[in-house]
């Protein structure tokens, strides 16, 4: 099974270079309180969003000083819920359940409109929403909202509810003060019918902002993560955010993360934009996989051991975990392969494993080079490929571990994976598919300029992202 991917798989005339990663466990947010009032009846908010946690209440944007006037855009479980206290509610019938997908959301409001149904317009991926589980407007024509008022505004957080921080990625955040825009002002359909971003060329109004997330500073200024590049210089203040939260994972180049939908039977805890995995000490024989699976090409990722006991396993898998029994750990399956922490062996199909390299533990960086053109697999420890491996040797496979090719019984699709194969061992791994949640001391991109890795990417191998898939997958 190959999980669906939404995001730029081809070059377009407009590229989004950065997003901001919000980790709900950190209560991360961007905040600003305007110094003066703007237009409180007309505004547009546009953003691209990639969720990490499904079936949870998460705020994307909010404004308001108290419970009686709070305005909120959030995921309510898996629907998109737009509301204002004593004002209105729009709750989409559409559900948002794909953690591998980027969604474009536009909320365009004009409470002065004489037609009630036109006062709040919701666009998803360029299409105007017409089906709502709840759709009320009690505030009356000319209702004032807290948006563009001189009250606190927050991105990725609810100003009044600490329990609903966002968990995921946000890119291309626009707030337009005084104009009700359409989705077509921010995006367009390409020749394949895929909704893609385009450059916004309109005005922003008094309190409008454009957040591109190109800077990594923590100050409330042009060098900060919340820098406003609309020309208004209404910079937002980063709260509980770090430089590593600025990523290259965007709506025009979608990177792999850990798949929260393939995380069941004693599920691992995922965090940091689904790049950190914690297997609990009662999570016997659990494993996880990446959101993107591939059947051809050469691919590279790194995994940092944060808390690696002797039974940790890092490798590749041919499918998600299927059941809750001990027979279904990463290295039990016939088409899964794991490099073990205890003895440096590569195991699969429940064998004792082949002697391969050194053991590893906390602080070590394991590189995985997966060559699906030649069905070879290589592992490195702290930059040194084990078993005298040379990932560039192709069919020769110097120092490689051979993996099963596609056949009538196997589709040949593999995912990056990690796991813990013994009870009572807490295991933590940080996956780096090109956007690490931890600091990199050197910084190495692949040959196409994508990703940020600790060690040099082997020649001919690439980060697992949609732009590389379009060219090399």
C-alpha cells in the first residue's frame, strides 16, 4: 500500500520555500496585538496546513480578549470549525484525516453582505465549501469580529484555551484586512487539476500580514520566525518555537514524516511534526513507517538515537504493522529489514540476523541508504557506512544487504521504519527525512538541493520528498 501524497510533485511558477512546525506538546504559537483597529467586519485568512495528529481539537488561528468575543479557526476532531462566540458557526462536513497531505484553507468574511450565506466563505483546495454539519449566523448583519481589532491574535493557538494547540505545519499565512478575497487570489489549478499556490499580489490593509517563515530568530522583528513581509512590518512574536521549527516541508515540496495512520497496536507517541517517535515501555514489538513509500530510486534518511536500548531497530518496511502479536515486530516480517542496536546485525524474517556492523546507542546517528534500483540496503553509523559499504556501487552492492525485489507476491514498495522489539524498554528515535527537529552541526543537502542532513548524502541518493519523487522516483 502506498499512502496518498498531496503537495508539489512538479516545478511550478511559484515555489513556497518554508513552513513553520508547531508541536502541540510545546504550546507553540505566534502572537500579535495590533496597536490600532482595522476593519472588524471584513477580512480574509489564507494558509496551507499539514496536520500531524488526527482526531483532535487543534487551533489554527484565533483572536479575541475574552470568552464572549473569541474568534477561532480550528480542527474540531477532523472537521474544520470556524466560530465566533455569540456570532456564527461553520463546521464542515468535509473531514481532514490525511497526515501526509497539505491542505489550502481560505476563510473570507464580510459581515456587511446583505446575503447571509455570503458573509462567511470557506474554500478548501480552491473549492468553495457548500456542505456543513453546522451552519449558523446569529450575530446579524454588520457583526464586528475581533480580527483586526486591537486584541491578541494567535497563529497555531487558541488565545483562550491552552488545551487546543495546533500540531502540524503551516505555510503561506496571509491575513487581509478590509477585503473578502477568493481562493483564486492565492492559488490555481495546474494542468493536471492539482491545486497549487500562486503569488498573492493584492493589498493587505491596515492590520494585514504575510508570514513566510523564512527567518529563524526568536525576536519580534524582521529576523524572527514571525516576520511580516507584507510591507506592514506587523511582526508576530514566536512563543515556544525554535530555529529548527522552520522547515523546507511545504505545499510545493512535501517531505515524508512518520505516518500517524499506520501507528496502532500499542501505538508509539509521535511529536515534533511526526519526526520524533517514543515507544513506551509496554509497547512490545511496535514499529512505525514513513508517510511515503517508494518502489524505485535511491533514497536516504537519518535516524538519531535519543534513548536507544539494546532492542532498538532502524530500517525499512514493506507495509504497516498488521496485528498486535509478538510475531509482527519490524524484523519478523519477511519483507522488513532492521539494523539492531545491540549487536549491529541486520535482521528480517525472524532470523538471528546477519553480522553487519557496530552496535549503536544514545546519540548515534544511523544513516539509511535504500537503493531500490538494485535492491540493496546500506546503513551508516555517524557517517561511516558499515560492513565497508559503498552505496554508489550499484548492482555490485559492496557491503550491502540484499532486499527482496518486486514479484508476484511482493509489490516492491518500501518505507523507512523504526521500532522496538522488546517489552519494558523505552525507546526514542528522531527521524530526519530532510527537516530535523534537532540541530544539525554541519548541514548537507542532496544533489538536488533538498533536505538538511548531518552527514553527506551518498551520490545518487535523495531525500524522500515530492520534488525528488517527480524526478527520481
